[in-house]
């Protein structure tokens, strides 16, 4: 099987490429330079450096020629900051490329596509009574992304969207997304306890995401399918015990669960900070506490169906936080997240 991927040098794309190549498939990727120093990028993967948004349709046709599967392991999530209106940036990086590339893939005879999405889409779909998309441009963009993908799927062209949750693991030379967590909780380090929401989340390791992507690339779904992805469910209290252990503060740090209304009282400083810096948040700071107090858990049966194997999630969290701490303190030279 020949695979055409966008974002194959990133943390998740690189893991997917490694698994696909190990299974005997060929992978060509378009990626933004430079490569992160020391990253274990498969030498068998063909890399075309450049911005896919600046490639012509004919250039994309040439890259997709003879391929069987397209993988979109690119885009940005809610942790990347943008000025207002933030939705336009989500559209630029997460939706517009698919509107252009998916029909080209169909035209070139590819059989299926795999798109990396967000588990916040599943949240919005499972709670239609809540104004989730109305308050959170990022979640709205992920729903819109799924609808675009669905519009191109048919009996001749499968499209799978992987609704990915929080992911842990590191790529040498690349800044982890979890630096933002250190920034959020560091002000409480001098306190004898940490106050955090009562909810929880599903999660998996970057290695498992690679297996998920490869499994979806090989699987026929006969049209469109959105996959709820997650292998391990943890409350925020359980998660933070690992975080503080990784930060050298001990796994027995006292964590006090707070209700949404109490968290909202502390979000005023976040709103002021965004306004001061001209940032338009993809997640409404005053609505986020409601989401954070929910247990966003997922049955791992969907991952198992895609061939995902067990991994050490605690070790992956530990490694992610250790590197995030170094990045936060400025002791590590790392590439920033990009819209690729």
C-alpha cells in the first residue's frame, strides 16, 4: 500500500509512518522544515518539504499519483494561540486543506483517507442539549471538519476521522503541547495543595496513536466513520498525581476537586490575559470549567478494533511532563508547534 501523508515528521505522523513502514507500506509525506533535532524519523519515508497550502492542485496530484491512502496528520489544536477571529485559523489549517485535497484524492483513485480530529467533536455530538459549539470555536471547527470529510465519502472512497483525546509521548527536539499545563498550575506550587476540576479524560500514548492511524489506513469502513479514540480513562486527580511526580514534587500532592462555578471565578485572570495579548481563545474560558468537570471517558473497544496494543501511559505522561518542565524553564532547545 502506498500512503500520501501530510505532517509525517510531527509527533503523531512520525509514529504512524514508523508503524506503516514496519508493516511493509510505502510512505511519502509533505512537511514543514526544519526537522526536529534527534527525532527518530523513518529513513524509508520520502519527505517533500514545503507548505501544502502553497502547493498547486497539479503538484498535489503528482504527489498523490499511484497512492492508495491519504493521511492528514496535520493542523492545529486549541492549545495554539491566535488573534481574533480564531475560527478563521482553524478553518485555514484544519478544514480548507481537506476541502481541496480530498476531491483530488478521489479523482486520483485513492481508496481511503484518514483525518486526525478531536474527541471534543464526540462531546458536542453526545450532548446536543449543551451550547458547546456556540461557545467554543475550536469544537465548532472540529464538527465542521467532520462534516467536510463526510461530504466526500462514498462507496468508492472511505474517510475515517479519528477523534483523538489527550496524547502523551515526546519527540526529541519538539516542544510538547503540555507546556501549557505547567504554565496553568505553576502559580499554585507554593500552596500546600492544588485546586483542579473534578472531572477526567480519556487518553493514550503517541505510540498508540501511530497504531490507530495505521489501523484506520488499512481498514475499510464503506463510506464515512468517526472513531471515538481512547485507551485509558483517568480523573484529573489521578492524572495530576503523575504530573507532580514527574515535576519532582511527589505523587502524593494534595489535589482538591473544585466545582465548575468555583473554577469560573478564577478564569477571570485568563480572560484578562487573553485580552491584553490580543488572543482569541478557541475554548471559552468561562465555559471550559463545565467541560473540565465532566468525565470525558471512552471505551477502548474502538482502539482495539484498529489494532492498538497496550502501552505504559504513566511513563508517557512522565516523559511528556519532564520535557514540558524543561521547556517551561527554558533549559531545552525545542521546535515550536506549527500549523502543519
